[in-house]
């Protein structure tokens, strides 16, 4: 269910910023469910009228982005006094885009991270996500390129103080 949502989201909402090859590389090599975040109980699924409309979460673990199949993972715990909680794996079904689904999930994640003692949030934004996160108070850093299936795909690290 979530993998299908992630694929719909990537294919439907990324075309303005990524070409077809980049989108497919993201789906195959970086995007996907992070079962550690699910097991930690910090991954949320939004439903609208009984349909899965979006998902996303936050984490107290070092991994900044990428699903289970992404190799660059660090499951060690962060220190809320010095580290930023991770905002992770936000995907919205294109049928529910721009209807407040992502904003509601982000608000719940931010509140939970603050309740856990974190005062900063960090994320790795896809290019289509940058305007959304900027509107929610995140500040972008320099764009980076991440290897994915023989390509280098552009992302933007972002931070927010809460």
C-alpha cells in the first residue's frame, strides 16, 4: 500500500523538477518505506474519505533520508539537546495534492519531535518539496547530488529551529 503510494507520488508530482530517468532511479534506489521509522512508531499515514492520501514521519535516528533499500543508513539515536530530529519520507497521492495533507502530517511530526525534546528539524528535500518546506519555515542549504542507479539526483538539505 505505502510503496504504491510512494510510486504514485513520485511519478505524479516530480515531473516539473526531475526527468523520467531520475524519477525511476529515485523509486528504485532511494525512495521507499523505512521500516525502522515505522517500527519506532513515528511514521504517519493520512486518510481522506477512507483512502490513503499521504504519509510521512519523523525520526530520532541518524538516517536523514532513504527507504530500506537505500545504502546510506545510520540507525544510531540522536541527542535532542544537540541534534536535529529527522523529518522523513513524505509522500502525497497526486489526487490529494495541495489539500493540506502534507501540512497536517508535518504539523503532527513537528509537535511529536518537540515533545521528545528536539529543538531543530532536518530533512532532505526533493526539488518538488522545497517550496512546501520553505513555506513551513525550513531553510534550504546548498543543493547536493545523490547517486541513484548510475545517475546523480539533486536534493536540498533543509533545517528548521522549533
